C-alpha cells in the first residue's frame, strides 16, 4: 500500500505568491527523496497550501520527514503557523 503525506501550511496574508515560488524552487529536493512517487500542491484557501505526497510506503513517507521539516523551516518568515503533516496508508491511481 502507498504512503500518502498531507501537509497543510497556513501562510501569512499577502505571502501566498511568495510561498508558491518557494515551494517551486524546492521541488527538486522532494522529487529526489527515496520512495517518492510524486507530489502535488493545492491552494486550499486564501492563505493556505495543502501538499500531498505519494510514496511507495508509509515508511518512505515517514523517512522523508527530516527533509520536509528542513524545507518548511526555511519558510518560517512567511508561514502563519507551523505546518501540519500527517502520513497515511492509501492507494495511488494514475492513467
């Protein structure tokens, strides 16, 4: 079963474009993680991003946590609250 991570990031008002640009610039760190299948970023509110990561297993998703924490630590100036990340078992479907 795949490992699915969900991270919700509250962004300071007026900083969403900066947050999107930063996430884009750091995408290479995520795509290089062991066990990653892919990830997506969605704007889920005026000042909120939700990032979904799909991994080969929940163990791979959990093992990615230090890199994820490092990326979000560098966003401290533009986030309104610490990101909330969870790892779940799930299924990944693609065409």
